């Protein structure tokens, strides 16, 4: 007969929490003194993840130890504070300007089962900042397009030729068109 049952498993996990100061993650169940995942599956009929979600809902925070010990509401408040301080216009800009050792917007939003930036902003009741976006680091460049037959951009004959060949199709998109940087 096994020494493990639901009460002894909870006791072992609570002892781990008091010693380590955090909720265990799945890999911690392979340590000495903790019930192995297979034992939890046999005794309780659920996986370690399901066990943690049932008994310790805050265990879902993240796999990084930096984020343990705070509830999802605390991380949401931290997001709102940093959002208003940094005034990002995009999700990527928020992630670049956030404080070190704080989760990205996506990690916090995932705790609330939200996947999209604007849905997350609406959930947090903050208005999106609208402003000049940072230039993208991809392989595109915005250039003005005018309806002419000949184009001469000094020092860039490839771009001049590309615009000449595509100007009429680009003109439908008004005056700005994203064109490939290397063509």
C-alpha cells in the first residue's frame, strides 16, 4: 500500500511552499520528498498540472521563478502602471520598455485567457495610445508614389526602375506603398 493519498500529497506540497517560498512547478514533483507525477495520476486520477490548477490556482502564472509569488491581479496592476508610464503604441513596444523581471503583456493576458493586444487593453480598461509607431526592423520601407511615367531617385536606380514598372498599380493605394527593400 502506498503512503500517498490526497491529504499526504497536499501536506508535501504545502511543506514545499513553506520551504521554497513558491508554488511548485511540474518538475519539482521529481524531487525527494515530493510525490512523483505518476503517483498523483494513480492516486487522484489527474495530472500534476490539473492537481496544481485545482488546489493552487495561482500556480498557472508562468514557468519562470521570477513571476511566482504574485497573483495575476498584481501583475495586471503592474501592467497598467507600466503602460501609463511608458505610453506604448504597440504590444512589441510595451515588451521592449517594460521593467526587467516583469512578465510580457502576453504572459499576463494569458492568465486571464486573453490572446490579443487590444482585447487585453479593453479588459484592463485602458485606452490605446495612438501616436507615431516605431519604424519596423523588417525588409520594407515606406516611400511616396506619384503618378508619373519616369522616376529618378538619385543614387538608387533599382528603386527608380521598380517604381516606374509598378507606379500605376500602386497608385490605387494613394500616396504610400510598402515596397520590398531588396528587389
